[in-house]
C-alpha cells in the first residue's frame, strides 16, 4: 500500500510539472522580460591626434587654470551627444576639471540656453591616464542635425603639460580664456588657435547609416582650405553621406614622426577601424613617404629612410587586410601630382607612377578614386593643373578639393 501511495504521489507531481511546462510554453516571447538594448552610437565628428610640436599653437605649453572652447561641425544629427577626450601623447595623467557642450553661435559665442554640463561616470571631473582616452556621459540635445556646430569647452584647473592635439591651419577652431569659463559667453575668450586640443571625437545617437572615413595626410586634412571646405566635407555634401576626416598633415604610411603623428599603419586602427559606425574608408597617403627622403632631414621628418614602391604597396595591403577583417570597404586613392614641389625628384616621381599603376590595376582595393587623374595637367600629368594648384605645386586649392570630391564614384561608398 505504501508503494502504491508513493507511486500515486509521484504521478501527481509529474502531472503538475507537465501542466506547468505546458502553460509556460504558451507565454508569448514578447511578454518575457529582456533588458533594453544599449543605444547605438556613431562618430559624427573626429580628428586625428598628434604629438605636441613647436609650431604656432598651444600644444607645447598646454593649459593651466585655463578654459579652452573648441568649435566643431557635426556630420550627422541625433538626439543625444557625447564627447571623447584623448591623452594619447600625455606624459602624465590629464586632470580635466570640467566640461560643457553647447550649440555654437559665432566664433566663441554660444546659443543662449543651450549650455549643458558634461559628466564622466556621473562626476563633473575626470582623470585620464597617459596614453588613455575617456568618453563622456550622454547629453540630451534635441535638434542636432548634420551641419550643427557645437562648442565643447574644457577647463583645466591644474597644469596639463604638453597637449595631445590636432594641428589645423585655419584659425578660429579653438579659443582660450583664463580661469573657469565653462559657462561663459564668447567675450571671455580673447585668443584663438588653429587646432583642437584633447578633443578627438563627438558621437551621436541614434546611429543612422554607416559612415565613410577619409584617411590621409595634409591633402585630406585640407591644407589651404577653410573649415567645412576640405575634400571630405565637399564629398559629404555631394553624397549625402557622413564623411569623417582622419587626415593628418605631414603623416606617412610607413614611418612615425615626432611632429606629424604615428605612421598610418598604426593609427589606421584608432582613426578608422575603431570609429563607431564606419563602413567605408578612402585612403590617400604615401606622398610624404616618397618625398621626405628627397629633402634635407629635419627633426620632424627624421627618420626618413628611402623606401621602394614595393614597401608602400605592402603597407597598402596591410590596410586592406585590416579593413576587411572588420567588414569595412576600402577605396584606394591615387597619389596626386607634385612636379615642382619641394619633395619632387625624378626618383620620387618614378615611385609615384609605379604605386599609382598598382592602385589602378591590381584590383586589391574594393574600388579606386583616381585623384591623380582628376587633378593632373593634361599636358604634363606629373604636375597639378594650374587651375587646381594652391601655389606650392603639392596641395590643391579650393577648386582642386572640389575636383577630388567630384572624382569619387558614389556607388563605391
């Protein structure tokens, strides 16, 4: 009898489990509790960072009990924004006392009522280790669109030491004031600089479509061009796509520089692959690799070992492999003409011809942007056409940057 009762009890338990299981399987998936998805961010503005140098900027001296207000132009809109601060080339921790973000009016002025405090993990200040980077907390700013100008203000109560920065020739990108001027109007800022300091990126959400990153040297960075008129800016306007500028004046693909940043092979990861939302890269780099060995060495160009076309091609292949490993398309741009420039010799011209032939015909890039063909003098293809020459026979003028933007096949992006 005890055995029978035990079997009856067991049967009852099994029946309950079957009923519970049956009812559980009928609960619709939408009724189950799942954590909300994290917001998707993408970079809406970025700049490549470089070591401090002795040119006419504030990088060597850094900042001490000073505020620096930096004006940037978003390439994409959103409802929330967050900033990225870099201490990539710092020799000690960077103590950021405070930061604000606002809509820019004109110069260093801001739109009244738009100023907001930026926090870092809930705190108003943050310490960034040497070689490190920090991302601020999200700030809600309705009405951000492509082309919105933001003023990002950083206050450093204590000496920063030499500043990680980006050198940009056009004055008016950054403004400096004594003391804590985080929430001050534009009148407090009486000094201007053509560079960005510690500020390396601004991200927005929702993320929208994927972005294009233009990677290169001073031609991509827009030497001679005012803000908003560089070839990546013009390509963005023509294509309707977000095009980020990862150009760095003087940069080389294969060799580091004390002034012009880490070699392209190294910084490609940070400036292209690690940018949230990147789907395509346009690569225009190599003229400085070819040209620097042809001129007298300086502290900024040393070391400047002579290179071969095979070495430069091997560097491009490494970029292609890295991009494809992350599912990113990569467009190779032909090296532009430079006959008459200081870096021109018969040898550097011969190397350029060999490299461009490979870019055009190898099929290893996903697509080709023939900037050399677009800018060349028809009567002398090794020289910039006069109508596109800024005057130094190396950098395009405004019409030249327009021709570059027009030379990109939009279907390749």
